[in-house]
């Protein structure tokens, strides 16, 4: 299989993620879309690692996973807190700060 | 420390002294402020007496590195142009302090703050004329706005906050344009030699024409706003209306002169080619200023804004003289700066006393003052005569020189400008008639005439107007070499005599 | 050239005395008028002394100078504060100080009831100083200082009772009209400097022949404008009538004898300009001719004795101006008429003042009548002045006015006939209105207000009137005996240089003609005004109405200058706020509106923020791609 | 096969010390009672920062590209910025130390009994101190990172604590939480772009080293499309952090919602770190392909300056105003980035210092202005404050004038040097726009000054609480520095001249 197909997949995933952030209201879902974008980037890293013939890309993807995990911790904490206060995880409800 | 630095920084000593005085002891604070400003004045007299016109460049030169990365120096030095303006400053400050003895009270802040601001301002005002480093000039040019802003906003009347803001925004806007030009000329100097802000060094640069034009405009617009020249003038009447008389005197008498001073010191000498390119247009603006300011003055209902518009008209004359770049024009314009300082000071002082006694600045509230307060009325009249440039008073000498100098290069402009002398008669005499003549208007009955302090405050101003009118030689003697050197730097000569010789 | 250190005192003494009286205030109330009068008298003494000295010199070296100090020295412009006393200026010095002294004396009595008499004398002395500077300055710029100085003094004196709003307005009007003239003088000086590089009389004279005719015409026209302002000539004449608001001695001194003749001095002094420019001369004679008729016509309709005299002054100065435009010999005749006029008109004004003094300051001649019996001295002195102004031989006016009429006829061609005709017509009208004045005031029935007790004035007032009357009688003969004045002025104005053309008609014919029209005018007036109503009739001809309104010059000024000016001012005030400041406000509002839009974009929804980011990203990628490709 | 990396610990020590301090802080949270934690944490944090700074001084001349196998570059530029971050963090910690700003029980529902109990028990949130230290460590790493992995990790290390800290406000909890959510979501979103950009740059050059990307692209046959995508995505991740338009939307909301000392901290330090990284990347890695990015970065700089200042004009909240001000300053700093000359680098360094002091100082003052319900950020309530508290008002005016670039304040020298550098690079358009937007920006700074000094105080006015000694010190230092750097800028200018070196 042509290696560029991996890239296409990566780009498509990234686009889905980026669009998902825009169209979904639920903070958790949005957050999942962002994770999807990170994973798309991971896929690209691994693919390029293959093309370049070195391991740097693969190592980077491990770092990414770890960082993503940290992000989950922090992110979920924030989302849960706000859910408790507002009884809603919709990001559109949280719009006190504006103008 | 040379005497110039000393004169410049001396008022700061007063600021320090005032800072340690208790707020409540207002009388003592005033005495100290007055004392400091008088000593500064005497020091500047000493400096003036020892002054000898330098063959080229500046006298009392001093220079210390300030920001070495950009070759910025604390560099001071004066020529005749700067000297007369410094003297104007040091003379006016004690007069303002004495004349406006009570105007610091009832402000938003304490009397102490008022005089600290005044003295800080004095240092800035002297420094701005003494600076020979463009950057230093720029810094002071901008920094001096801050004390004025607080003086207007904190101690003024009426729409003082808005007026102060408008003043500051206009000035800073101009200043920013100038900053771009300051940077530009510095970069050019860095390209041609070692970077420098020294005004003499900068005048030796060769700058291509297009760049000169842009840099010129950067400086010029800043100065035109400051001066102010039509159509950049709309901040002035509001500021004059809101400010205390003392502040107005310093604002119109000295601060605005920085604009016209800058035109000579920087626009003409640094960008001679651009000056020649733009001069005709600026002459047109100046003539408009002269006529427009006069008409607007006629149409004013408020005493202070009337004086402000007369100043716009007078500044038109000054820029006319500058951009005619003839000996008579330049010397006349410089001398005009000094005389306008005194003449405006006189008007604002007496006007201020009238307003504070009447508790109103509306012209229609006055009437028949000559019968009840003759001394005040007379002084107001004499101040008015100075504004309309009556021969025998110093303003005549300079106005005439300006017109004469302009005529030899731009006859049409001078002819139109001369209409200004008729309009000046109108705006002054209408004002005099409405306020001083006629039967006593109700509301004026309890006005009191000037007291001794007020008489002492205004006496030197009137004396200066009369003495310099009859015997302007000392001033002209000092100014002439500067004019010559400016014209030499511009590489221009006076127009030839058309016939006769 | 000879120098004299005395000249400066002519100016310094009265100036000093004026300053002293003003600064000392009430302290000087008791003796101020005496000091002022003595000072003026002393300047007369100096004048006479200088005249004696000058007279003893040969004709070519009579001029005296005194350099005081460098006044203005900038570039090539060098103006000294220097004085020049020559044959021309000595005439003025003597007139100013002589008449001035008399009027000071008169004023001591006239103003004795005014609590501000000290101030009045201070102003008078200020005027004397400025007027002497005007005639003594050795350059146009020095002259200009005096020129505006007398304007100031005139302003102060017209508005001496400025608590009366009308008087205050009158003084303002006078100053502004004068300023219009001053504008002309300024421009003339500027052209002189641009042309010759100097503004001194000597320098300009030396260079005049090298200048272009356009430049000379320009200078001439501007000097004429200056003269029109100061000497109340058409079209700047309208202030003079209003100027009668000032105390009567002021009218006599400033607005009859001296200041208003400064225009004549200016043109005579600038003879080298006018001699070189026929265009300028033509303008001068036109202005002179128009004004002499204008003033005369106005004079016929005035009931206010002072205004009638003022109109007469205007007209008489018109004669002088006309004369100055008639070439070299005209200058001498102009000066001659100026001097004789100085005597008889000042005398008549003082007479009018004396009448007012006796009539509780009544100025309306319709309330006079039959005063000759009660005020014999006044009536006689006034009558002598009357004969002089009519030009009845051998009174002073005869010598001067006839010469002007004669010279006018001799100007040649149509011009000569027109000018001569105008001058002759003026003489007839003069006779008419002066006779009317005499008749209404001194003869006929009493039309006094109840409670008036007319009486003769005290000696202090009558003495100057008598002395001036002597002048009215004798001065013409003395000055023109053997063409004394013409010879005297010759070195200055070159008055004999021009070959006189073949006269249109012999001098005797002119004199007879003039006398004829005068008699006619006087007779007409006597018949018409034998009986006068004490109220001005309303059903008068359109000409009378026009004359009463000063021939609508004020109306014209209002319509052409004042009203458009007022509108323009109001318009500019609005423009300043709405257009210029409005533009700045517009920029501010525009920015604020943009700012509001940006605030709306910041809507608080996190997803729209993300959209903004994404949009920014996409645009950036495309842009970079396009630029890179 | 695993090779032991050789690490130069001496050069990494400043970061390690901060990380160590942070870990100690975590232990303190675990082992000390709530009453005693406060003083200990404050001392610990301040101590850590001081020691780290002292160490930094020791190694200030050790320049090396290989301190961590090429992953970090310790050069004059990096060390200078690290030092700046430490100093400003120190001042920010002094502000943070004021007990009043943080929710006593973050997990408790706003308004719940649980919260009331926490308040009455006087317990305080001390987690904020170790979080701050973690963020500081990330910030210190960010500008010296010289490979993409380190860059990414540093970005996250600095960001994640900030997300949490944003949500800790004691008052207006809902807003604070909302700010945290927004900051987190948008931050993560931008991180994703950032990472995707890294992936494509890697695809283009086959290396993750910044240095090698810089040189690889000349020889590589890799598609420039990868380069463009990679570069733009990466840049946008960074532009998000500095708050450049149109990636700025989070700034006003987060600045407003976050506890004010935290706002001050992140406004100053994040900006320094992010600009540090930007400058290193564009002066280093992307230097040779400036033709491709200079136009778009210039455009962004211009848009940022103009829109930032215009948007600020009509703000009514002081914190939002300062947020837009920080956006505008990002625009000016970008002008320094695109200048691409040594003067530009030095100017940016000076600018960051000056801006940092003024920012911490200004937010420090915001913490002091309160009414009964806590901090008041509504500008209309600030009217006439100068009458009651002249000193505080004068200090605030000083900071605002410095932001506006009025001479005699540090902000003026900053602008002057940035514009000089931009002019020198021939980019006169950016100078002109910069000057004009400065004028607009001045309007809103002066409007605040006017409100403070010339308006009449409302009846339900606010008052300035008597600041704690620590807050006083922080604001005092900021004010003195702002004035000093304006009056005698040579102090710092000479330093940045020598320190403005980059190793590749």
C-alpha cells in the first residue's frame, strides 16, 4: 500500500477532529475530537518516521501519548468541576465571559 | 555641571524640597515655589549675560552618554534661538506662580502637587530648548505633556478632564509620528556613519529627497499639532478654556513654542530640501491660520477660548515667518515666539483675574469694568494692544519682521496675512468694548481692582513688552546669528532687492 | 547733514508727561493739566527754536537729523530710531505744537468739570508725542509707529466717555477704519523693502527711479490707502463723523487740525514715489475729488454742529489730497491749505465747543439760533474762520484754496476741467453749508431748550479762539507772500521743478469764478435758512436723506463687510466644530464602532473562538501556499 | 541498543531546581496540615526561584548547544529569558501569596455548605504554589528547547498547570471555571495544531531537531507543501500562546476569569516563554526560508496591533482592557520577530522585560481594588480612585503610561528599540502601522488614567485594601523597574546587547 495513504488518513482524521470541535456542544465530545487530532498527528509522525527511516517520529509519538494522558487528567478535572457547578457539559452554556 | 545644566535641573531641587514639606502649609509651599523659580530666573540671567554667540554650533555645550546602545547622549547646548526661549520660560514661571497665587487651591489635588507639577514642567521646558540630542528632545517633548495633563485635568474648570485628554491625545499622536521620523533619521545616520542623535551631526547627512519628505512630515506634523497650526488646532481652545490661567500661560506661552522652535531647529536644518518642497503648502496653512484664527476669535463667547484663537492666528504668523526662511522672517518668527509668550501671559493673567473675580468666563457677563476696576481694565487693554501688535510694543516689531520677511519671498501670502492686522484690531477692540466699556453690567458691581501682588506679577510682562518694543536690539542681536546659521545650513539666502541698487 | 540733539525731546517730553500722568493716577489730578500744557508749550518753544536755526541756514542744508539708536537690524533690513526735521516736517511741528498748546489751554477750562481731566491731558500729550513722531521719523517704519500711535490716541480720546456705548462703538470704528489704512501703509513698506532693500525716506528716494512702474504704482496706491484711512478720505471716511463723540478740543486738534492731515503729509513726504508714477497720482486726484464733494454734500444736511464741521474737514482734506496729486507744485499748495485749515478749522471747532459749553452740551444746531449777541467773541472768531474757509479774500482760505482750484484746472485736458469743476463745485457747496451753519447758530430766532442760559466762555477758552482767528485771517497771506512756502518746501518736494503748462484760464478768472460761486452758495443758504424749525423736517428730498445718512457709506460697509463678515464668522465657528473637530470625532467614532463590532465577535462561545482560529489557519495556509508557489 | 545520554546537569540545573521545588511542594501538600502549608509553600516557592536564579547567574556565560544532547540550547538569549521568567515569577508568587484570591475548596460547589465550611475553617488553596513552579519550569524550558519534542513537552508543562490555576478563583467561581474550560479546550486545540505541524516538519526534513530543520530544507527534496503546512501549524500553536489575532479570542475571557495574580503571572511569563520560542524558531530554524513566512507574520503583526488596540477602546473591564493591551503588545513584539536582525532580538528581549514588569505590576494593583464582594474590575467603579489612594493610582498610571509608550517609562524605550529594529530591517510599513496603533492604544490607556484621576468617585465606590507587605514589594519593584528602565535604560540595554546571542 502506498505510504501516502497513511498520510491521507491522518489528514482526514485531523480534519474530522478539527471540525468536530466546531460542531459538537458537549465538552467531553469536543475533548475527544481534540484527542482524535492528536492521534492523527501521531499517525503522521509514525508514517514520516517510516519514510525518513529513523525512529525520532516514533519516539515523538510516545511522548505525545504521555502528554495526551496528562491532558486528559487535567481536562476531565476541569470539565467535571464545571459540570458539577452547572449541571451541564455543554460548552455553549458557559458563555458568561464575553464582549 | 555647567551653568546650562544647572539652570535646567535647578527647579527639580524645588520639587524635592516641596516633597518634604507638609501638605497643609500652603503659604510656605507657595513661597518656596516662588523662590525657586525666581532663583532659576536669576541663574538664567547670569547665563544670558555671559552668553556669547558661538561662531558655529552651540554655547554651554555639555554631553554625557545616556543610552550608549543607541548613541543617545544627555547633550545640552544653546544658541540664540534657544536662549531667548529659555529666558522666556524662566521669566514666565515666577510670574505664573505669583500671578496665580490662589489658582492652585480648590483643585482636585493639593497645592503642593500643583507647584511640584509646575516646577517639574519648568525643568522640562528649559530642557526641551536646551537639548541638542534629538532623542533627548523627543523624550522631553513627550514627557512634558504629563505634568500639563495633570495641571489641566486636576486644577482646571469645566470640561477639564475631556480637554486634558484631548490635548494629550493630539500631542501624543503627533509625537508618535515624530518618533517614527526620529528613528528614521537615526537609521540613516547609522548607515552613513556611526549612528547619532546629535542635531549638528544629523544636519550633515545626505538624505535622498523622498526620504527627506517623509521624515520632514513626521517632524512637522508633530510640531504643527503642538504649535498649533490650522487644521490641527482644535485641541487648543478647549484646553485653554479648561486650564487655569497659569497653566494656559505656560501652555500657550512656552509649550506651544516648542512646536515652532522644533520647526526651525529640526525641520529646517535637518531637511532643507523637504522644507523647500513643502514651504508653499505650509505658507498656505499659515495664512489660513492667521485669518481663520482671527475670525474664530471674533466669534468666541468665552474669554479664554478667544485668547486661544488669537494665539492660533499668531502662530500662523510665526510659521509664516519660519517657512519664508528669510532673515527677517526667521528672526521675526523667533522674536515673535518670545513676544507672544509675554503678550499671551498678559492677556491670560488679567483675563484670569477678571474671570476669578466675576466667577464666569463668558464675555457677555462683563461690561463697564473701566469704571469700577480701572487698573485691571487698563492692563487688559494694554495686553490687548500687544495682541494687535501696536507699534511701540514688542509684538509689532516681530509681526512686522515676519510680514516683511514673508513678502520678499511670498508676496501674496504676506498681503493676505496683513489682513490679519485689521482682524486683530476687530477681535481685540470688540472684546475691549464689551468687557471694559459701556455702562456697568449687573454682576460686576462688587469687582475689586488689582492688589499689589497682582500688580507686581504683571509689571515685568508689560515692561518687557514696552522695552522690547522700543529697544529690541538685545534680543535681535542674540537671535540674528542663529538665523544666519539656520539659513547657512539650509543653503539659502535672502531674495535679492528688486530695484534700485 | 546737520544734527540736533533737541529733536528727541519733542517726542520724549510729551510721552514722558503722558506716562507720568497715567502712572501716578489720582495723585496728579491737581496739577496734571498744567504739566501737560507746559510740556506742550515747551515743545512749541523747541519747534520755534529749531525753525529759527533752520531758517538761518541756506536752503540746501536746512534738514536736521538725530540718530537715537539702532532700532531693528535684521539681515539687510536696518532701521534706525532716527529723526529727521526738514522744511516739510517743521511746518507740521509748528502746527502741531502751536495749535496743540492752544488747545491744551482751552481744554483746561473746557474739561474743568470732568473728574478724569488728568487722563484727558495724558491722552492729549500722548497724541502730541505720537503725531510728532509721525512727522519726524526718518523712515516709513518710524512714521508707522507714530501713525498707529496717533490712531491709538485718537481711539482713546474718541472713546474718552466710553461708558456711553455709542461713543465706545465710535472709537472702535475709528480705530478699525484706521487699521485698514495702516494695512496699506504696511504693504507699502513691504513693497519698498522688497524693491529697494530699505525703508528710509532717503533710501527709497534714491532708489525710486530704478523701480518698475507697477511697483511704484503699488506703493503709491498703498500709501494712498493709508492716507484714506487716516485722513478720512473716500472710501474710508465714515469714521470721522462718529469720531465727534470725543470731547470737542479733541475734534479740533486731532480730527480737524493735525491727525487727519497726516495723509497729506504722507503723500507729500512720498513725493518721489508719486512723481514717478502717474497712475498713483491719478488715483490720488480721484480720491481727493470724490471726497471733497462727498464731504461737502454730507455737510449740507447735518444738524449736529460738530458733524457738520467734521464733514467740512473731510471735504477740505479732499482738497489737499487733490492738490498732492497734481504734481510737484501741488504739494506746496496742499501744505499751505493744510496750515491755513489748521487755523480756521481748529478755531471753528473751538468755537463750536464754546457754544456747546454755553448750551449745556447741546450739539443740535436746530436748538441754537441768535447766539451772536450772547457769545460775541465766539461768534466773531467763528465768523473769521467762516470767511477763511469760504475763501473770501484776504482771509487765509483764499490764498490756499484758490491755488488748489487753479492748479486743478491747470492739470490739463478733460482731467483738468473735471477736477477744477469738482473743486469749484465743492467751493460752492462749502459756502452753502458753512453759511447754513453760521445762520443756524448765531443768527435768527432763539430755539433753545427751556432752561438754557447761553453765556460767553471764560478767557482760557476764548484766548485760544482769538489766537486761532488771527491765524485764520493772516496765515494765508503770510505764507504765500512771495510764494514763501513754495520756496521753503522746494528742496523737499521739488515744488518748482515742473514747468507750468499753459494755464487753462488766468488766475484772476479762477479767483473771480470761485468768489462768484461762493457768494451764490452763501446767498442760497441765507435765504433757505433764515427761519429754521427746531425739529428736522422729515419730508425732505432724497438727496438730503442720503446726505443725512452720510451718503449711505455706513450702509454699504455694513452690507459689504460687516454682515458678510458676521456670517462668515458664525459659519467658521460652526465649521471649526463640525468639520475640523468633526473629522477628528468621526475618526474616533469610526474606531469606536469598529471596536463594538469586535466586541460582538467576542461572543463568549468557545466554539466560535475555535472557528476563528481555524479560519485564520486556513487563510494562512492558503496565503503561504500562494506566496510560496 | 541504548546509549546513556550525556547531560550537562550544571546547565540544566535552573530548570531542575524549579522542578525539584515543585515536587517538594507536592510533598508538602501531602504531609503538612492545612494551617501550616501556606507559609511553608510560600517560602519554598520563593526559595526555589531564588536558588534557581542564583544558579542561573553562575552559569550565565556557559554557552552550549549540547547541554542535553542537542535538545536544549543554553545561550545568552535563553539564559536571559529564563532569568526574566524567574524574576517575574518571583514577583507573581508574591502576589499569589495573598490568601484572598483562591477558592478554599476548589472541588466544592459554588455556594454549597461544603464551601462555606471551607471558608469558615480558614483553609487555603496551597496547590497553586507547586502548580506555579511546574508552569515556571515549562516556561524556562520553552525558550531554550531546540528540538520539537522538547518544545512540545515544554509547551504542555507550562500550559497544563495554568489551565488548572485559571479555575481556582475564590470569587465569581462560575466565571473562573468557564475561563479554565475555555482556556483548556482552546489550548488543547492549538496544541493539536502545534503537534500536527511538528509531524509535517518532521515529514519534510526527517528530523526533529530545530537546527537540522533549519539546514535540512536547503538540501532536502521533501515537498515544500509539508514545510508550509508544518510551519504554519506550528506557528499557529505559538501565536495562540502569545495571543496574536485571530488566535487571541481566549485571552480576554481567560484574563478576566482567572484569579488576578494568576492573570498577571501568565500574562507576563507565558508571553516571555512563547516569544522566546518564537524568536528562537524564526531566528534559527526558519531563518533561511523567511521569504515564505515573513509576509504572513508581518500581516499578523499588523492585524494584531491594529485590532488589539481598537478592540480595547470600548472595554469596560480593567482586566479585559489589559488583556487587549497584551494582545496589542504581542503585535509590537511580532514586529521585533519579523525584523530578523540582532537589533530586533535585543529589542524584543528588552521589550519582554519591560512589558513583564509593567504587567505584573498592573495586575498587582487590580488585586488591591475591591469592594465588599471582592475585586472590582468594572472600570466605572474605579472613578476617582486617585483621591482616596494617590500612591496606588500613580503607580497604575505609571504602568499604563508605560504600556502606552510614553517617554520616561520603560515602555517607551521598548517601542523605540522595536521600531528602530523594524525600521532597520527596511520594514517601514510595520513602523507606520505600529505608530498609528500606538496612538489608538494610548487612547484607552489614557481613558483609564482619566477615570482614575479626573472622574468623580461613585457613591458605591471601591476602596483599595491595604496591601500585604509582599504585594507591596511586588508592585514597588515593578514600578521602580518601569521608571528606571525608562529613565536609565542603559542598565538593561547593555545587558541585552551582550546576551542577545543564539546558538544553533
